[in-house]
C-alpha cells in the first residue's frame, strides 16, 4: 500500500473483496495484506490478534478477516485510531498546547519572550519523546531534547543534520534571550 492510499478506504474494499471469494484459494497469502494493514495501523490490538490468529486459511477464515477489517474501519472512522500509542498521542497534544501558549505569550508585548522560548523548548522535548515512544526507542539518561534526539538518530529515525538542528534549537531556545542556558 502506498502513502497516498487511505487505509480505511483500502480496508473497506479489501473486506468486500474477501467476502466475495466463494472458495478457499489454498494459500495463506489471501488475507496477508489485511493482516499486515492491521499490524501497521492496529499493532498489538485485539483486531490484529484476531486476524492473525488462525492459520487455517479457508472460507471461514477469509470471512473472519473481512469482518475484522470492517470492525477496524468502524473503529477508525469513529476517531478511535490515532496511529500512535496513547502515551505518544498525549505528548503530541501536550506539545501542541504548549505551542499555542507560546504563541499567545509572544503576542503579548508585556511578557518577556524568554517565557515563550521556555514553552517552545518544552514542546520540542515533548514531540521528541512522543516520537521515541511511538518508535519504541529508549534514550540514555534523563529525558531531554538532546537525549531523545540522540536516541532517534541512533536508530536512524532522523538524519545527522536533524540531530544538529534539534540540538541547536534545544540550546538556543534558552540562550537566545537570556544569554545563559537554563
């Protein structure tokens, strides 16, 4: 499946295709794409476990996988599938809230810009931590902008230049207005 394919639309069509099969094809590959979609979009979920559980591929299994896909579509269309683990999604939302607050602070001329810079640094750290959580990457030491960025780089989830930029941003958000790293 390519990046421009909507997974829920694909799942609807695949479920209909699977239901249209009238006899087993004698191959374990008939439902493989559906199982892989669920592995990617619902890893570790009950739906993925149900679809992947039975290796006896017959009419009953094909219908079962089709029903599982249809359930996943309802789950997704209901807004329950975010594509991120709950902990990572919560951090992304927190980072978004921090950025909104930083923007409000920057619009108020009576507030020193360092207050917004601190929130922007916190938002960057939250986003990096959420990426680590989503990718099952562990960092060394205390969670920080630098430790999370290095952990992501060690797994080649960011480029060398990204690491340099992120580390620079992390340091500069606190030194830009105060002259010292807080």
